[in-house]
C-alpha cells in the first residue's frame, strides 16, 4: 500500500469532543485542517491543531454554514475532504451534496440512507425490516401529538430519547430519561411537549451494562468494512442512562455478524457506530441505534491499529486502502471528567477506587479532549477551573460518605 498522500486539506464540521478527535487524528498525519465551530461552547475552538473558524449550526442557518464553507474553499481554491462531527453536520452535508460537489469530498451513504438514519424512528423500522430484533418503541411528535393512549400495554421500565439529539442537548443535560412508571412518563412528556421535541419511548432492554455492546468502524465506497472496533462500557455518566465514560475493546462474533447484516442490508458507507444490547431473559441481541458519523470514542482507532479517520481520508481521495482490520481486545478510552463523576457517585465506591481510577487514567490508550500537546481544549472543558471545584466537591462527598460508613 502506498504511503498516505496528505496534500489535500480537510474541514471538520463541529469541534465538540468527536470533531476535536478527528482534527487531532488528521494533525497526526500532518494534514492541514480547518475546524468549523458550530457553537461557542465547543472545546475544540481553542485547539492549535487546526485553523478554527466560527460559524453556526445547520439548524440555526444552513445558508450561513454553506457560506462559511464557500469562504474556506475560496481561500484554498482546491478540493478538500469534509468530515462531520455531529449528526446535524452529517444531515447538512447529505442535503447539500449538489452545492458541495466539486469543492468537497466526503464518505457518506446515499441521501435516502442519511435521511433514514437521521431519524431514530425511521432507522428502527429499516433495521426491523432486515429481520433484526428491535425493542418495542412508540414515537411522540409535534405532528402526531402526544397521545398517551398510544402506549397501550407498554411495559416499563422504558427510556425516553430524542428523535434528533442535537437540539435536545441544548435543553437537557442527559442522553435520555429512564422512566419506571406511567406517571413519571407523563411528567417528562409534558416537559418535552413544551419544547416541541419529537421523542421515542422505548422499552428498556433488561440486562446489566456488560450486555451492551457497540460495533463501530468505516465502510469504503465498495461496501467493504475496512476497520472495525467492538467496544463495551465500563462506566457511563450519568450512571443510570448516559454516554460511555470509560470503554474497552473486545470481540463479539454475534454482534459483529448482526452489524454486518445492517451494513450490507441498508447499505451503509463511511463511518458507522451501532449499539446493541443482549436481553437477559433470551440471551438475544436487540438493536438500539446507529450513528453514521464518527463516534465519540473515534480517537481509540489509532492506538488500536484501526485508523478510521485515515481510512475515511484515503477513501474520499481515492487512495489505496489497507486490508480489513479489527481492533484487538483490551484497549481503553476514557473521558476523565465524566468517568470520575461516574466512579465517585457509585454508592459502592471505596477509597481504593480513587487509586484504581488514577491507574486506569494513566494507562488509558486514548483520552478525550485533554492533551499535553494541545492543552487549551482541556482548559476550556474544565471551564477555566470551575469544573475542578465540582470535582473537589464530589470527592469531598465521597470521603464524607466513606467516613460515615466506618463509624
């Protein structure tokens, strides 16, 4: 395989954690990169590993974002590779293919597939049509109305999650809500209804955290999965329903075969991240969701020898691609802040867990946001010290709880 040709610049839409990880991978190869910040809150706005340009989210003004990209193109006067760091950026690129054609290269599935997987309700139907098990799900939307009677004999516990996560994150600090009763469901739906969100109420698949598995990777334009990572969550934050705070690579032939069926049957091209969970009673895996963009732990690709960002760059620019690879077991990624909160808020946490956590952090193969080589995004993530006060407060609460338990 020929060495990577890095002459073509790249553009990354969104500089939240995922987009920042893509920027850092591109910088690792010496690829000159523009990072387009879609929000002032994005930690990557302070990165020195890309040229940062402030713009707006596609939801706020897609024409303004198009103008930003055209200005970058006018500055370079050459074709560039375009990456999406959030779901809205993926939808934006897909819907503006004609306007971007000739200026930007990107690896995405068809517009129809992007539209399907941009809506969690439609993606569930698509995956169910492939014969893959899906938990019972009911959608509530501004169009159909929030009719509680639609639930019928729906079984609890359940999870409420957004059909579109980007706008949701501006109002709620959690990925979704666990609900144990119909009364609690009605309370949350009333709040959701005030903001006009389309949401899904999905039966929570019973089983411990270790029954949850994610299969992620990159599919080239010919439909070959060139890189694959299979991961499990060690901890999440918030603990009851949250994003992965500490994950590790594993191997799971059953989950891999299910995801291959999705990749072939949809079909998917470019990045993918599929979440499955094994139901405790049946030991069968059920589908949760898919993202067709770089995922939060994409930085784990490089240390695993599965450089998915490089694969995407090669694929978009028509360069040679390596033989398919799957990540080895035992590689670990950590989000230090979220993982620390998850650890200290565990009711069963002990003083020794603090030292175990520090060892895990020191030996992690990939860490999000924080980097000695590029420190300012980490400073931004710490909110210039305010987050450290929260960390100190959580630690003090843990120590007080441990001292009380010893009495």
